[in-house]
C-alpha cells in the first residue's frame, strides 16, 4: 500500500503507524528493558485495541444519531453501571430486591404482573417509573446513592427500551466488523477509507479540511510522532527532494524499522511496568507483611 506524499491526515498517519507496528523490533525493546519480547508485543496489541475502541466513541456523522437507537456499550451501559449496578449488579451481598440489571434475562423477567424492563415498551417498564419518580424517597437511585438521572440519560434509557432493550457483550468479545463508509460531498478529497470518516465528521461540524501540509512539515511530523526526535537537516532535505509517489511510504517504513521507534514506544511499556512494580507489587507486599 502506498500513501500520497502530497497530503496526509492525523488518522491516516495513525493508520500507517498501527498497521506496520506488528513489525516493530520488539527484540530491541526487550534488550533495552531486559524483558521478554512476548509481553511487549502483546502490550502493543492491547494498545492497538484500545485505540480502535476509542475511535468508536467519536461523535456520529450528521443524521446518524437520529436514525439509530442508543448503543448499549457506548450509551446505556455507562448509565446502568454508574447508577444501578451497585445495588442491582453481580455482587449478591449488596443486591437489593433480588434484581440484577446486568443480566437481561433477570431484568426483563415477569415479576408477578410487571417487568422492570419491558422490551419495546418503556411506558410499561418499572425502571422508567422508578427513575422518574417525583418523590426522592421512592425514586431510583436513592438520594444516598446518587443524584437523579438527567433528562438526557432518561431519554437514552427510554429509546433503548423502546428499540428492544438489547444487551451486548463487552466490545472486546465482539468480532470486528467493517464499518460502512459515511456519505461525503467532497469525494475528490478522499484518498483512503479513513479520510472518508474524517471528512464526514468535518462536514458534520461544518468545517473544511486543512490545506495540504508542506513536505518540510510532513517529514517533521513523521519523525516527532514515530521517534520523538526531529529530523536532521540532511534527512529533511532528502525527503523534500524525493518526488517519487512512494516517498512518504518509504519514509514511514524507514522510521518504523529504526531503533529510535522501538525506544520511544517501548518507553510507554516501561512506564507501566515500573508503576506496577512500585505502586502495585510492593504496596500489596507491604500491606500483607503488616497484616501478617
């Protein structure tokens, strides 16, 4: 795959970086940290997963919110886990009213003529009645547990129940699916599928794409992003003078293969490992020693 040297986007650069990151010289990082390269590689894979997950939290393109029901993982789960699960979750010792809202079969079960959640009918769902109760002594969550839900949160729960109250597993256990490309008006600007998502959001915000960056800016961005160091004058001049179509792709591949790339991104892993050693193992060990 080749990438145009004339123009790039932030997400386009991230796409290049992560696709090629599996070829990182983990042995170089391992030699620097005296750690097994297997763990380092798996940490990098986890980081990629978190970036992909974070990308799903971007605002939807124009019209998407109106034409789709709330997403359970993105919209509904944070409301339930933050306001309901402490009393109606997995912990049997703290569970109230023998109700679990973290399990669909329990939440929609018949309870002597009523349902806490009646899929397709929010007006007949006891959950909606309880969270909209006028008097504090009867409403959920109780005042001692937290404030009233906002109108926006209540509307999300209403829409979710009316659309069927579908529960979904955590995103990490759901097979990845290719997203449908959003419609855009400036199709000639698009050079890759990622550009189309970026442009759709820009058009939704009524913004125009930035002008193409100069080659001097591109080479500086690539070096700083991937190695944390600015390019030397010689490296910058070489890229500026290279007018071939694959100049950008070759520059990125060169930086991904450099030891500085491994040192920069391995440092994040080392920070995590050092934190775990100093604020994890030692703290637990000292606590255990005192109690013993």
